[in-house]
């Protein structure tokens, strides 16, 4: 029976570079994409269940990360109320 890391490694190696870029990103790339710190990227990725660690490297599932990030979206009326205080 293969380990989860082994299965994930096989999946990642099977992807071509364009698919890999669209499905996963590294924490340092997440800092540039989302304009937030590395610790915040890692915390949000863990919270979303989107963080995959392979040996000493880690990648983050963009789909899972983005789905989780939606819950932090500020609704228009909340943003308006904050501005009037």
C-alpha cells in the first residue's frame, strides 16, 4: 500500500508544468499571488486542508485554498458600515 505522500508525489509528477501551476503553488508564490505574509498563507492553507508536505517541501492546492478564502470575503454592506465609523 502506498503512502499518501507517495500518491501525491505521483499525481504531481504526472502533471505538466502548466497544470501544476494552475493546481498547486508554493508558500512563497502564495505571498506574491495574495499579497499576504508567508505565515498567513501557511495558516490559511492548513485551515483549508490544502497544505501538502512532501519531505521538506510543501505545496498548496489552489482550489482548496481559494474555496476557504471565500469565507473571509467582506460583504459590501459590512465594508460600508466599517467606513462610516
